[in-house]
């Protein structure tokens, strides 16, 4: 609210909006808890068409100081709202701010998870850049409303070459849903017994942004290796479901005019395997697709 009140006219001068959404079927089925399925064979992966999306509002209207507000729905981190202040210098960019997270249940809305997010980028324009970013909840440390844990970390190294920007990245994101003790049913989106569930996604990826000045298309091609896992811990015992895959993807951004751009993207595994006793699914069914639009208000 303070950023809006600092100067609404300048806020509108350099505002960027981006809306994207899609389906990610590389997601554990919500019925799959405690290492078993309520209604299906627990050895099957049971992919689930999870609807995800992002709304990003950002601005650099205050010279070297800017901000970014990001609302996200993600198959690992569930629902999140981030607010970051940005500082842009010649060679160093910094971002830092708070976030809140919640699941889809009303109980989670009433008891959100609080955390901090931050990162920095060191760049030599036209040559090379390196960035580190991460986020973590603080409820489990300070006895806040909710002690579920959300954690992310990412490192990137990229190079500016003629017509292409190759980038190497490594990332991890995880969500730990700690048990709630009650007499309610066990098999719900939030387990009501002593089971602790941790979802985790690890990705090693190489990307290439292909561009040309005054050409309206920006194409990004991705390829990499990922590990999707869900672990269950209860009374000293643990079970873990794990799926590994090699994936490829492509995203295209088309600048319709100075104000509007259209976004289309698709990603699919080309090889995958499951850790037994879970059986490998039909690998090409685990696709991820998204579309969106960006607006520049200059």
C-alpha cells in the first residue's frame, strides 16, 4: 500500500503486468496420501491435471528502486503472494520482501504461512550474469499461526551471445505439510493424523533465449533433468514416492505492439522412471502447458 501511496502517477508510468496460467499434469494426485491411494492402486503414479497460474505486477518507476508483487498458484508450493522491493545498480540487482502462503482450504486461509524471499544478481551487461535467490517460511522457527514449511532456492549462470542467451540453472522447491491432530478423516487434502508430507521438485536445466533486435518474437528453448518426490513420515517410519525425468520445453513471446505481448509455452518429459514400488506412468502424459498475456504501461 505504501508503494501505491508514494505516487500513483509515477506508479502507472512504468508498470508491467503479466498474467499466465495453464495445466501441469506432473503432479501427485490429491488422493495419494500416506504412501497409498484412497481409490486406486498405490503403485500407479496417478498424474493429476493441476491448474496453475501467475499474476505479476512490477515497476521501476522510482529510478533505481522498484517493486514486484507476485500472486502464484503452484503444484508444489500451493498458493502464494509475494511482495518484493527491488534495487537496480550498474552491476548488482537486489530483491527482498515478505510472502504469505496457503492451501485451498478455508482453514489454511485463516492460518496462512509467513516467510521471506530474496535474491541478488551480479551482471556485466553484454558479457555474463549470475544470480542466487531463495525463500523460506518462518513459522516453524517463531511459533506463528502455521508451522508448515515452504522453501525455494535457485542459482543461474548466463551469457550474452549474438542472438542467443544461454543459461544454466539449478533449483529446488519444497513444501512440508505437518500433521494436524483431530478426530477428522485421514484422507483429505490436509491429512488429519500424524503423517507429515513433503513435496519436492529438483531441476537442473539449460535454457537458450533466442532473439533479434526489432523482431517481435522471443523464443526460449529448455532441456533438463528433474526429480519429483513426495515423502511420508509417521511415527518413525517413512515412505517415499519419486519420479525422475528428462524434459524439453519451448516458450514463445510475441510482442503484438509496444503495449501487448502474448505468451505460449509447452513442456514434456522425453524419458522418465519411477522409484519402485511406484510404477512409471505413460511419460508423454506428464505435460505442462501455459498461455498468457503481458501489458506494458509506459
